[in-house]
């Protein structure tokens, strides 16, 4: 028997192997001296490895997390002559093969043809049950994901700590969100393949991503052993579909939540809210929501309204609603320690707050002064917290913004109007979480810290569901864990109004997207420090494409509404947001797709072009779905930029200039423009710009068509607000582009499926780069110039527009240009 030699001075000790045996569920258990491990295969071809000190694994955490239970697939097992084992599974959802060496435990994971996927080994434990394991990294492999992180797109060469934390304006170290998931991608001509790894650890986790040894990725937990799942690909889309199948996907948001949100710390009274609303409408700047930061509360007591600043919140919300604005209110987890405050009193009586080892309720200094923290890991605490939201929801607040939920606090007070003091992270390591009645269930805060915001958002989402059972909730969160997308959108916290932060928002949001969080965004214009006009222009141009688009800023800086930077910048901001509103059918379709498959809305180039090694390096361009590519300007003073175009034909948005990739090009990017490209074959559903989700666009629908031999789009329409779509209340239509012989183009619009009625309306098709046609046929009938009621077409400047009476029926358009 061989044992791994301990590294001198290493806190981890090697494992002495005892034996293995299959379980009745088709898993394999491995016994070591003082430790146990289990390998299980999932029906989708994923491989789970759990290990812990002792002779029993801790209970599966799915219930605590509200996830679906893990089901092991019945794998086939073979014992080989050399004392190794082969475990495999083949099924409709996925296939995998694992070659296992029991001593020392090593897993070689491969696909069903034996092509290697991942190699893991070197399992060690420290005395407290923290585990360490290593994954081999091949020379061409890049490592993405890890949720919300500073730095570039590819994390190879870095050391990362995943522990939820308020980095307090220092762009370094652990962040608010901890998602211990990564995607390994290899792209070279011969083999492009991806796989993903989730280290399901609720306490701090460490990753050495080839920093110490370039060919090793070292994973470490702080306790509770190891629970790791490898998700096979081969494409990035396959990996993310499997990963989100496990941890959950982004439910379809209400349409209004996809509009622009205007926020500031704080619109601190009703007059300010009214004024900003009025001005947004007067100036015609599209916006759907206004956020209320902490000053709406009475002495920062959560679930209260300040009696002077917000004397009539219900009336305000109602007024806002009439103008097409929703209100989103901030909620912090810290409950003011104040014996006259109902939420505190009740929570205390019911033992709902986190306590220390001596059963004393833990206090933390936050906005209201000394505060206590609800223990969201307990279902009864979550239910109680949900109920508290009535004070806000009854008044007509539509969405909840969960801040400070890492949880964060400090020792010195920060007040509005005073100098900003440096934050200090309170040391919460001694905090215990569990009902005092059941001391054996207590868990040290550090062991479950990363779940704090996740569980809070779970309660918040339930609050909205309870109040409006047939509406889609909107929750925004600063902290989160793997699967947070089931409950909340994520914004990336306090950034600075500086160019590097604009630039960095791209890889940060792309990695969050790859980590399952489709609905994400950064504060447009930067949170802290004052923004320059040029930076704001570039930021709102990019931010208009963020899945979650919110302008937000801190009190100690110049105001940041779109008109604060002069008329030229205001016009740029307005145009950017109008474009977002016009693009909404496309954006919405992407969210619908994400709900179904987990596919991110924002995608790095390699996601769509997995075999393109150059694409894998690009971190200042991104795909918005699979058809559009955005190449924002993120450099001060730049009025042009280099753009990488992967394989295929591309159209520049605006002038329809065509390029053949793969190649680098240089494009002009004056201050009022952001380079955007459509892939040939793209069918991009758009509509007329509106100022908010409640307005009726004109035209209601226009398909932007970029001709190619083949193209496909799925149009999804529903009421944008309720859950009726889950009961058939949506209309989907497949649109296909088929170019036959040269000079002939055919577009087929499928019949509507689903129950959502499409009221008769004038929809449009716009064919780009289209030579003057000789004939245009609509359902076989030749079209002429505009005529009342019937379909008609107009051609000018290389665009052919077909307008038709759209009742959701199928249609075929044929264009003959006789070339
Ligand atoms: O201690 O609520 O990231 O968006 O404006 C700061 C005030 C607390 C931090 C959030 C920020 C919010 C601010 N909050």
C-alpha cells in the first residue's frame, strides 16, 4: 500500500486507505483511517465526490439550500487487474466514465469515448476537517467563473478566496458574492472542450488556480470536508446547463425589471423622488424603476418609513405607478437593537437572531447603530422575515434590494453628510447560528457564512410571492452563493467612477454570468468618486447592455442622473437607453432562454466560438446571446478601437458594413456610438423604443434580419408580469431564414404556439444589405407599395422593409433580387 508523503510543515495529513465498497444506490464508498469518501454519478453525467473526516458523510445539504435532491445514477462498475476501478454511466442526459485509483485516491474523468475531461487527486484533510484536493491543469486550459471577482476573465495564475465580504472600495481580495464554481475551457484546433467544477462549500474556500504550480488547481475548504461536482461539457453551454440544472436557474423577470433603474444614495424624501421621476419623463429618458436607498427608513429601522421624509409612501408609489415607475426599496439585514422597535422585540422573543457561543444575541454595528442579525438559515426565521415586508409591499413597493448581506458592518458609525470613515469588517467568527433550543444543531457562522445573503434573498423572494402570488418578483442582492439566481439579481457592489472599473465590469459580469447569474449588472457611472462626462457616456452606453441596468451613486459625489453632464451626454444616455428599450424583445428572449437552459444573457466570445483560441482571450467584448456582439469603448479619449471578429460573416450595426472573420478590425467609435455587430443569419427581434414597460411600442415588433443561408430565432411574448406563461400563457414563434439560390431569400415565420393572444398589429421585417428586389412575395402574393390594410414593402438605402398585419399566424416572405 502506498501513502502520500506529507509535505513538511503542511497542515494537511495524508490518508491511509482501508478499502472500498459499492453502495446500494450505485455509488462507491472509500474508507480511510479516520475519513470517508464517496463517488457518485449523476444522470446527466456529472461526477460527485464527497469526503469528510470520521466514518460518515454529513447530511446532504439540499434541503437547507432549497435545492432539488441529488439522485445518483446507477453506474456500471468494473474492477481492473491493477486494483483500479472503472465506473461509468451512459444515459440520454449525459454519459461519463471515471477511472479510479483508490490509493491514493485519484479520479480520471472522461467522456464515453475515453477522451479525458478532468483529473483529480491528492485528497488531504487538516485536523479540523478542512479538505484539499488538486486538479491537473493542461497547458491550453483557461479557467473562468468563480462568481464575482476582480481582475481579468481568465483566472489561471491567481489565488482566490471565496468568502462573502464587503471589500469596502478596495478593488482587491474576496468579494460580496461567493460562487465556488469554475469552468475550465480548452480550445485548440483539434480539441475544444469545457467542463465545470462546483466546490459546494458554505464557509471560506480557497483556490490556487495554477499560481503555485502552473499545472495544478488546488481547492481547499475550511472545514466540513469536501463536496465537489464535476460537470462535463463538451461545450460551455453544456457545462452551464448541467451546473444550473443542479443549483437552479434565473426565473423569468418581470419586464419592468429589465428596463433602466435610476438610483442614488439617496433620493431621501418624496419630493426628491417626484422630481427625479418628473425630470426623467420630461426629458424622455427611458426608466422603469426608482430605487429608495437607506434614508427612506425611520432611523435606519428596516421595514419602517421615515415619518417626515416619506409621510405617504402608498400615495407616492401609486403616483409613480401611474407614470410608469416602480419603486424598489433597500432592506438591510441588520435590525436596530431598540426595545421600542417591534421587529427587534418580536425577533428577540422568538429567538430569531444569531447568537454567540454563550447564547447571547450577537450585535453588529451597522447603519442603525447596534444591530442584530436574523438567522436566515432557519425556515421559521425566513418565514418571519418575509412577513415583515408587508410594511413595504402594502405601500406599493414593487421590488426589494438586499444590501449589506455578506453580512457587513463596522465599528464606527457612518452617517449621511459626514466624512466617510474606513469600513472595518467586524469579526464574526465566534458567531453561532441555530436555535438555542437545539444546541447540537448549532453551526459556527464561518462554516455557513457564504449562505447568509442567499438565505436572506430566499426569504425576500417568498415575501414578494406571498404578497403578489401571480406576479414575478424582483429582488436585487449584493451577496450570494451558487444558485442565488433563483432568488435575486446581483449587482457588483461599490465600484469607482474610474475607467479601470468600467473596463473591469465586463470580465466581472462575464464570469458571474458563467457562474449561473444571468441577471447581473454594475453600477452605471460608478458608485463612489465623481464621474466625468466622457466616462459617464461610455458607461451608460455599455450599461445599456448590462443584463441589469441601474445608474447608482453615492451621496458624497456629484449627482449622476443622465442630464447632469450637459446636453451632449444626456442625448447619448437617452439614445443608449432607447436602444435598450428597442432591443427588449431580444433581451427578453434571452432571459426566457436562460430560464429554460441556464444559458447566460452575457456570454464571453469563447462561449459561442469554443474552438477559437483567440476568442478565449477576449475580455473587452461580449456576446449578447448568440447573434449580437458588443465591443464597448472603455478607454479614455478613445474614438476608435480594435475589434476581434470570430469566424463567420459579420455586419456592423448602423452601416451594415460586412466583414469576414476570423480577423481583427479597427472601427471608428465616436463618443455617441458603441460598436455593435450582428452575425450573418441573425434575426434580432426589436420594437419601437418606449419609456417604460407599460407603454405600447411602435412598431410593436420588428425583426432585423441579416441575410445568410441559414438563420433562426425564437420569439417569445407574454404579459411580461404574471406567471401565466407557466400555464401556457405565452406565444412563441420560430422564425427561419433560408436563402436558396443566389438572389433569392426566404423567411419563414412559424405559427404562434401557446395561448398568449397576439392582438392584430402592424409588425415589420427589415432585411439588411438587401439589393433592390425585383419581386417580394408575402404568402405567395406579390407585394407593392404602401396600401391600407395589406402587407406592403418599401426599399431604400439597401434596406427592405416589409410591413404586415400580424395576428400571430405563420407567414412566408420570399425576396427575388434577380442578381
Ligand atoms: O454602507 O445603502 O453597496 O449601493 O448605496 C454602505 C447605502 C451601504 C452599500 C451599497 C450601496 C448603497 C449603500 N450601501
